[in-house]
């Protein structure tokens, strides 16, 4: 079998969106599938990680990226006023009018390249993985031009993304275009894979018939050689960026109400407005902010922590469907998790199932405070000894198992 994986995010791009396509491309060749990857030469993404190693057994094809560079609008606008702010907003506004997303113009080079590769290499199955949503248009074009089977892989919801500010009229209008693409995908893809059941059900409601949940997985091998060494203070670590509805503020309020000697480390993009909020709370040296770091350094910090902090917003119920790669990364680190997540959501279910931590609702400041106090007390008394997974759980949750599921699905389409 020959498979073409089309992804916007691939090394040397960095960040959480890279890992799923990278790991598929790493594990599929060992399962007897000749794997080709189509990715931008430079996606102009906000994060770059030159330490990430592309797969050695897959063919990686690069095509020129056409489109705007990745930006963090909230950071660019922070602190600006008057004409300067209006001018910057105008410079950013054109991205909102690119539909279904700001990366759609990459299709100008990606579509002909994908068709060319599919014909030359006799590709049997093309897999498109989103976000961005527009990447699925590449899969549709390859299917129509070559007859290859098409699997649409959804890492996030297309129609109900929990991080969007849906109170904005422009955001709602753009979301409506995303729903049109979702309906097109549902009716034209030979199969849809989704990281959670609720995301898959969204596509089923729009007409998809072949749907399979393939969650993210744990990269246990990536933690090889990384150790935990008890520190002089209780260290709680959060890795990942804040954008849209994602906010550390309820947690910071709870932290300010505790009197322990803990230090909370945030690694990644931390908004200037949230830094100012933390300053007003007087957290001082209890807050440690790190910029975006290469993944290996991030994993080292996760392992060398007393506990890990997971934050997923409610977002009007949309947060229940979120089961990001970060959850599995934390599980692989095997340190206790303070999961400030929707208590009836997918992430909460997995944390409880594995016994890897404690779950608190995102807006429950008092509940978060109590959980912090308990965790630090357990650490002082020597009861916080990590969160190792049982062998059966390690095998079931591994990234290798996820690749096997995708390989089985791809073979079943022929």
C-alpha cells in the first residue's frame, strides 16, 4: 500500500500540531505502508523547532507555501491605542476574509503537487489532517483526479472549535464557512477519523457514513533519558500557549489564595494581558514564565516536575470534546496531573480512567485552590510519587497503536 499524508504542520515547524502527522509518518512505514508526506517548505508558523527529526523511512515532499505568516493578533494589539491600534487591526483584518481559513492559499501549490505525487507514486490512499480546515480540499482534489481513497483526519472540531471567540460576529460568519467545508468533507471523504467521539459525531450529523475515532497517543519513547529529581519547592508545570478562550486567570486567582511555597512554571506563549493580571495578584516568584522552547526541553521540564497543570476551557460546552495531544504527552511524562478541565468531558474521562490525576472544573476557583493545597501537602508528606501507567494502558495509549488503527482503516478502503 502507498499512502500520501498531507499536513500543514511538519518539522521544522514546532508546536503541538506537528506531533500527530509526524508520528503517523514515523510509524506507518514499519507497518508495511509506503508513506509519502506533503508539507510546506516553510509554513511561516509562529514556532520553529529545528531539533525535531523528520521520519527516516518516509518520503517527505516539500512545496512552496503561499499565504500569510502565522501571527498572534492579541499580542500585536496589546498596549496599542488610537490610530496605531486601528492601523495594526487593519493590517491584520485581511486574514479574516480568507475562507475557510487564512492558510487556504497554500492550496494553489499544494493541490497540483499532491496530484502529481499521487500519479507518479501510484498512491492508494491520501490522508489530509486538519487544522487548517482548507487542507481537506487537497484530499478532495486528489481523489477526483486520481481515484485514490481519501481519509479526512480531524485534530480539532471544524464547526465548534472551543478556542474561538464566537461572541464576535466576524468569527461566527467565518465559522459558518467552516461548516460548509465540514459538510463537503462528510459527504465526499471515503472515511473520517477524529481525535474524539464528539468531533466524529459532528461529521456524522452532516452526512459522513464511515467514521472512526483515532485519538492522539503517548510518545513514551520521547521521554527516554529524562529524569525526575525532587526540587526544593513544589513545581507545577504547564506547557502550551494561550490564545482565544484559553485562559490561566481562574487558576492564577486560586494560586493567589494559597499560602504554600509552590512555584508554577508556564512554558510557551503567555499573553501580556495575562502577565499583567498575574502582577496585580502579587504572585511574585511563585510564577515562572518561559518562552516557547524546543520540544525536547519541554519534555524535560514536564518530567522534572512535581505535578503538571492541564487547562481546557468550558467554552459554552465546546471544551468537552477536547482531547488534545497535550493530555497524552502529560500521561507519558508520568507525573501527577492537575486537570482543570470540563468535568464531563473527554479529557476528564481519560484522567480518571488512568488514575493519573485530579479533575477540577475550569471556573471553580475554590476547587482549584483546594486541589493545589492537597497536592502540595501530599508532596510534603512523601505521597506524591508519580503517576506510572499500567503496562496494558501504555500499550493501548501508545502512538504506535494509533498508527496501527490508521493502517487498518486505510487497508479496509481498498
